[in-house]
């Protein structure tokens, strides 16, 4: 009974951490208005959390060994819980971003360490059961995040998407304090590649800032963008050089000599880009263009979330039966391409059913790719290298997610400005269509009691609003098409991968 209670508690912690990767997506517009920030600035609430996860994930095993798994895990839960509360208390966008980063530092351990704890509670002959239980919870977490966030935002207020973590975090920490023991024969690590960690943190953070702020501040016209670009390039280049020469690297890049791992890591990065960018883009599209409520927006993702459970179970079962992961990855990527195409064809009158049906293809595609991508990545590795290969794959998905959100946000703003310019440039008052539209609007407002001059002004404003919405629609269409195009041009990478395995038995490693 104690073991079951501990399993429930740590899975709850992992799901709570993963829900927070997407729960804020449907509340961005509310945060933006409430904190007086632009959508570009508000998107940092998402990316700060992702960056923190990317920085902390590679060193969780060292910290658990150095501090003790029990102490580190409970401490991480308490840090995550405290900074969740502080996020709800934030009164400015950059205060919120700082607390979200610290929340992500605390949450970084909740996934990988939770998985280790769950597997310790099951005997070897039931490890598949542990994998299935943990895998379904982990996959569904980010998907139901927008639904939960939409409900909380609509019926309460956006700070409660953070406050909800507080009672759960306290309860999980209490259960772990009572039931969690220190694992036997734990190796006490005495070395850590601090240089590598610093270079990774500096390089990724600088690059992320360039991606986020570049469009807003006219890219290289701003001096600090130039400097940060240099720092990002230098930091990442030196990080790669350092990790290839140091004896105990924080990220063992040498395992990338494996062709399958290299291909798998690239495809995992791309899948992370599509997974997180689409979950970011869809709520913004639904709320800002179609005027859906946060709850309506969140409900769009729910049908796909339930069907994705079946996709995850089926893909794992087919892998166990010996099916090549390449076929499942091909099927999953094709479904995501179909999702992107369908979303790009929506208009301003799109109904929830049309969006939900498209999102089902997204969910099934991601479910079919999740386990096979990790299986492909580690399939040609020696057993001793599998943990490092799986960890590298995890990091690539998180990096892909943070980069994807930043890039799609920048691309969306750029295309929106371009489409608006193109549409406005074609507005010629002497054009009969433009004249008739303005005349019709003017007569409408005059019929409501407005004076001739005021009615004319309102007509111009209404026409401008129509142009703005049309420009937004075209930019969203472009953004969805670009996501699908990225997946399409990545398909040939599957031809480079090999079906040969180091082990005769298929390896199904859990990823997130």
C-alpha cells in the first residue's frame, strides 16, 4: 500500500511539472492585458520555464548523487511549489518570467527522478507495467494543460494556474518525506562539468533572447542583439569543443558518433519544435482571431489527448513486437503534416469541431513519434551509452520546444506586419469595391444615429479592423504551413537511419 501511494505521489509530481509547460498557453492574452505586456514579452513566461528545464535536466543525476536522491527530490518539489506561488503573486511581466525560470529549475528534477523512483517500486518482471503507467501520465500532462488552464482562467483568474500547484506540491512533498527512502548503493559523484554547464546556460539563454527580442527590436539594428548573437555563437561553439575534450562532460557529445542517435536527436528536436509551437500557436489563433474563451480553447485539445493514449500504447506494443521505429515515426510525422495543412486552410468562421478534428491528427502523430524516436536514438548504442543517449534526446526535445515557440512567435509577427502592409497598399479609395464597402459601413453607422463625419470615421476603423483580422489569418496560415514544411523536409532523414540494433531485443526507452 505504501509503495502504491508513493507511486501515485511521484507520478502526480511529474504530471504537475509537465502540465506547467503548457497550462499558461491559453492564459497568455489575459496575462498580457493584466500585466500590460505585449504578446512577444508574455511568451517569455513559457520559454523561461523551458530554458530552465534544459539547463537543469543534464545535471539532475549529479545533484541527486551529491545531495542524496531523497533530499534533492523533496527539495525540488518544495522549490517548484514555492515559486509556483510566487508566479501567482507577480505584478509585472519580468517578475513573472524570473519566477517561472526558478520554478523550472525546481521542476527539472520532477520528471527524471520521478521516473527512477517509480521503477524502483516495481520488480524487474513488471517494469513494462511501470513504463506504461508512467508513460501515459507523462504524455497526457502537457496535452491537458491548456484545458485545465482554460477552465481556471475563465472561472477564476490566471494566477490560479500557479496557485493550484501549491496544495498538490505540499501533499506530494509530505508523502515523499514519510515514504521515500534513499536508494541503496548510491554512487556519490565528486565531479561535475561546471564549465560545460555555464557554457550551455550562457549559449542557450543568449540565443533564446535573440530569438525572442530580435523581431521586436529590429534585429541587428539593436546593439544588444548583436552582442547576444556573438555570445550565443561563441558560447555554443566553445561548449561543443569543451564537451568533446573534457574527461567527464555534462553532455557526452561523443555518443553522437552513432548515426541513429544523430538522426534521432535531430528528429526529436524537430518534433519538440512542432509539439510545443503548435500548442502555443493554436490557443493564440483561437482566442485572438476567433474570439474563443479560454475554456473553449482548452477543450479543443481534449479529444486528441484521450486518443493519444491509445496511440502511445499501440506504438509501444508494435515496437515490442519488432516493428521498426522508422515506420511509426514516418506515420507520426505524416499525421502532423496533415494537421498543419488542415489548420492552414481554416478561415475566420472556423468552428471548434473543425479545429478539434485537426488537433486529433496532431495528437496521434505526436503519440506515434514519442517512444519510437527514443527507440531509434538508442537502438545502435552500446548498453553503457544508452542512458546518455536517452538524456541527450530529452534535452533536444526541450531545446526544440523553446526554440520552436520563439521562432514561430517571431515569424508570426513578421508575417502579420507584411500581410497588413500588402493589404493596406491595395486600398485605393477610387476602387469601386473599397468605395462601396466604406459607403456601406458609413450608412450603417448613420442609421444608428452617428453624424456623417463620425460615421465615416467609424467606417474607416471597421475597415481597418477587418484588414487586421485578415492579416492575422494569413500570418497564422503561413505559420502552420511552415511547421508542416519543416516536418516534410525532415522526412528524408529517415532514409539515413539504420534498422540494425546493437541488441537483438528492441529497446523501448521512456522519453518526454
